[in-house]
């Protein structure tokens, strides 16, 4: 006998499992897994004809809940996905008729200044990881550092947070070294984009298959940059120095079947994007130049898919596309929204072509 597919959400509120209690009223659970320094989001939609959530069941701002999505007897993509701990920031949003109550939470504690408070501060002669630890501590988050030692930036001459929120500042810093970050389950996670791009895709989607509900893709070939010239000032002697990183020669293997045809296009070989940085060494300056180049080489195509529910589809994982001809390849998931849990469970993913 073949068992029917079933998806459901396990909700724990203030330490108590309320999954069975709210099951008769549950309309939808929507979980958005963000990268790029944004907090993860959770929204629970409930039928409220009897006004329970306007009365005794009204949650409090700042209360904690956790969510786990289960996909039972699902086949490929089944299993469970722990979404993390969320702090309720919108205890109640009502609409009708019919009467519907929505409860929303974020993966950043409501008391944290990480998202709202702008700060100005500076670090000198310090490792990037130490800066991340300081920001995580001041944001009431635990740092998870998933960067290989060889990819970890060395000691920085100086880093400045200039009237920025903690998350905006750290996101900018991560961009300088081609690192990625997200806030999930009261954790600040930083990882090496290159490392994750090299991992095998979790699944392959073929054009026309039944798992795909809708899709859109577009080519962003204009993002191609042939070279980056970095100009940096020696902090000890004040001397401005210069170095150039060239994409075609050093950072991308020539391919006769380059699917998007970027390399054969005519570019001015003398053209270069110039970035100016403060750096204590040539190595630090060139690390930023290399990150800038790789960032521009990737994402030559991007798009979105709405697919049948799959607990493996989270930000940072990649998928393979087949059947789209020149747009085939590996794509990194930038954002994943799981919704329709318990009914028509689907995932909407924003994807960007990897440089791997």
C-alpha cells in the first residue's frame, strides 16, 4: 500500500507543543529563509471565526516559538526542516470576512538593536572573525563561523561602522571578502560563498516536469567585468599602490562551450573597474579585488521557481537546472519561502547562477 503524502507543521510556543491544539484552525505556515543579512521570517495564518486569538489565545510581543516543517511519505524532498526559533514581532494581524488571524515572528530577538539601531565604531589591527563576534554579541546572537582557514581574511588594518545597523555593516564587510551571512535560530551565520558553490546540488529540476509549478529566468550578461584594479594605501608609509586582478586569465577557466557566451563578447581589454581600499598589505587588497571579480562573474543569470515542497531547499544550497538549453547549470538559492504546509506545500526560491 502506498501512503499518501502529508505535510504538517510542528509548532512549539513558550516551550509547549501546540501543534494539535491549533491544527483545526491552521490555514497556512509560511517560512522565509533569507540570506544577505536579513532575518528569517515565520507567519502562521489561522481561522479565527470564534475570536480565540482576539481573546485568551492572543500571543504576546517578544514571546518565543519554534517551527519544524514535516513532509511525511513525500519521496524525494521529504523529511523535516527545522526553521529555528522566532521572536513574535507582530502578535496579531486580523482580516475578514472570513475572520483570519496572522501571527508573525523574526529570527532576531525583538530586543536586539541589530536591525534598527545605527552605530558608529571602529576596529584596528583585528581579525574579521573578531569583528563578527563583537557584532553578534551586541546583537544578542551566537556567531556560527563556517569559513575555511585559507578563506578567512587576515588581520585588517582598520574597519569602520559608519552610522549603520549591525547587520548592514556586517553584510557590507562580508561582501568585501565574498562571504555570506544570515540570521537564523538566534544565530548569526557567516559562510564562504565559494565553498558552498562547490557543493553538489541538492536536486535537479528539468523543464516540463510536474514538480515545477512556475518559473522565470533572465540573463544578466552586462554584469561581466574583465578586470578589477585595486588601489590601496599603505597605512605605514601613506604610499598609494596598485594591483590588477584579471578575470579571464586568473579566475575563470576558458570554456569552448561557455553557455552564456560571455567570453566571446567584445570587451575593452584596457577597461577595468577601479576600487580604492585601505589595506595593510597587497594580499589584503587583492583579496578584496578577487572577491569583487568573482561576485561580478557569478549571477550571469538569475530567476525564480515555484516548486513542490522540498525540505532541502534553503538559502545557501544549490539546485541544477536542465532543459533550459544555454541557461542550464548550477544555481545558488538566495531565498526560499516554504508555504502551504498542511495543504498544497510549495517552495518559492530565488536563484542565481553560480561561478562554480
